[in-house]
């Protein structure tokens, strides 16, 4: 079935599967990426709330860790997502 076969077979909601595959496709060698929620929503044609819910589902399933990034001036930046391998 290929690269995402275990994700396809999982009980995750459709939105969570789509967001996982989107993030996985954009990760560096350490499994990290930092697209904005608005960017993910726009590129997947999903609502921001659906993306937020999908990220929560992925965190709950142990497939994703998120960390707030900060600008030098102390303002918030995008979240850093670290994917864990699906096993």
C-alpha cells in the first residue's frame, strides 16, 4: 500500500490523516516543520478549526508534538511540529 499505509488503515479522522500527510511531506530530516495553521488550511482546502482539531487528534494519538516558537521581540511565531514515526 505504500508510504502511508498505516495512516490509511488507522482510525484517525479524515482531516487528521490529511494533515499528517501534509506535514510529513514538508518535514526536514529531523521530522520537523513549521507551517502556519492558515497555510495548512488553505493548501488542504480545510477550515482552520478542522486543522486545529486534526492537530489535536494527532497529538492525542502520539504522532505529533507541537511547540510554540517565538520571535526575537518576544512575539509568537508559527508552531514547530515534530512528527513521530507511525508504527
